[in-house]
C-alpha cells in the first residue's frame, strides 16, 4: 500500500469516528434468540401468557445484568410463537422456531403438544426446556435435547395416591380425567400407585366432552358411594366438578392433580371450592427465597400476581441463559452439553437435570382451599 493509500484510509477512519460510525472491530453485543412457545390464544391462553411473562422477566433481568458469553457482551431476545394448545399447530410452531436460529426453546405448556414438538427440536439439535408439561413420556423418549424444570406426573400423582391411602384413609376411590395427555397421565399414575398399594378403585371414567358439566360421570361416582374423587385436568373443569358435586350432595372428598391451584379455580367454583384439595408441582414460592423475590418482581413488572406456571417459565429461561454463559457459547450443541451439568437455585427450587433431562429431586405440594384461599398442607419428595 502506498503512502497515499495509507493517508486515505486514515482519513476515512477519522471521518467515520466523526459521524459516529464505529470501526468494524467495535462490534455490538452478541444477539441471542431464545424461542418461546405456548398457547397464547384460545382456552389455555392465560396459562401461556403467564409462562411467557416469567420467561420474559428472566430475559430482561439477564440483559440488565450485562452478561457475557465468552468475551462478548450478550443481548437476549425472546421469540414467541403461539401453539394454541394444538399438537399440529405446535409442531408447526416448533418448525418456525428452528428456522429462526434460536439457541434454545422454552415450551410447551400441554403434554399433548410437547411430545410431538419434541421430535422437531431433537431433529434440529435445539434444546427444549419444558416449563409446564408433565407427562413422563416427555423425558423417556431417549432424546438428547429435552429438559424439564418441573416434576412429572409420576411424582405428582404418585404422591397424591400415597397420601389418599395413608393419610386420607380413602377406601372407595373414583378417578376422572379430561382425556388429554396431561389429565389422563395424571389419572394413570394415580391409579397405578393406588392399585400397587392395595387401594380400591370403584370408578374410572373420563369426559368425552370436557366442556360439559361431568354430571353423567358424577352420577356413577355417587352411585358407587366413593369417598374420594381424584381428577386429572385443569381448573375450569375442576371448578365445574366441585360445583356439581355440591349440588348433588356428594360426600366424596375432591382431590386434583396439577393445574388447579390458582385464583381462577376459586373464583369459578365459589363456595363449592372450600375444602377442595390439589397437588401442585414444586414448593410454595413463599417457602423459597428466590421464589419470594420472583413473585414480587413479577407483580412489580406486570401488575398482577402469578397465575400458575410463570416461575417455571422463568427458571427454564434462566437455565438456557446460565448454560450459555457456562459454555461460553450460544451454539445449541454447546448449550445442550452445559445443561447436562448445570445446577442453580431458581424461583421453584434447585434446578439440575438427570441423565434423561428430567428435573432432579422434584417435589410436589398438597394445597387445600381454606377460607377461600389455597393453603399449603404438606410437601412430598425431594
């Protein structure tokens, strides 16, 4: 290069600084895309939005902390897709996320959507960190890219089955479910534990139309003189069941699996909610320092309290972020390897994964509605 060329280059560089154009070496932060997918429309949209809020709060906190991936400052973006709680739409949403070069995905909400979508992420080599779906099949498929920050139905409904026999002393047990992958999975695990311990199942039924009032199924439960009814399904259906049970004068104690411990159940069930019991995944937020902090930050950020699974969405997003920082890379393969060894105290408790990607040492908590509020009774597992 001639002296004249050098002088021209120096002049151009000086001009670039003068008008605010940074030199090529002063690159901006590393842009990292984290996918999110859940039902953001339809009947389950309130759950999906709650989880998305939790994941977004984690991303905002990470950006505020100025985290680095390797030697480069990182900026995290949450890329959201709506799966409408529909398996086919969920697969399509998963494919859209893999096409957008996300490093990891937080999702989905429904087990029936999560299971088929997991095959898409496995094929693409992109880690999926599940915040809410709980069917044991999710982590028993032998996939390398599936991780769950929430206990599964075997743990949750298993605890419910043991408690029904050992503490509630139930002698005649009825089981209903909504025929979803989640509800049926909860019911199957509950029945398995009850039968393995010598308990008596007098009714096992499901609602072909979950939007109905379950009266035909409850007629069978009442005729069988059941003293405990276990339900696998979500809060709207559970509220309908307890209201119908009260109207029918039934004596059976109502116990549900996950998806029921929230304000919506109490509002919809009204006076019939009193005394209802439900097993929910994890410990009460109030029992965990990080849980208390998260709950307050969530309310400050969104102006409402947590509905249900936002803390798990928060921990799932932080698991991805922490793994990238530990791996010093946002590459999905490096992230996956780091997830297998990561461990930290999250809003829902200790987050670490076993060899299948399932949460280690998961716990469940039994709640009961007392004086119009869900009250923790006992925590099992861990």
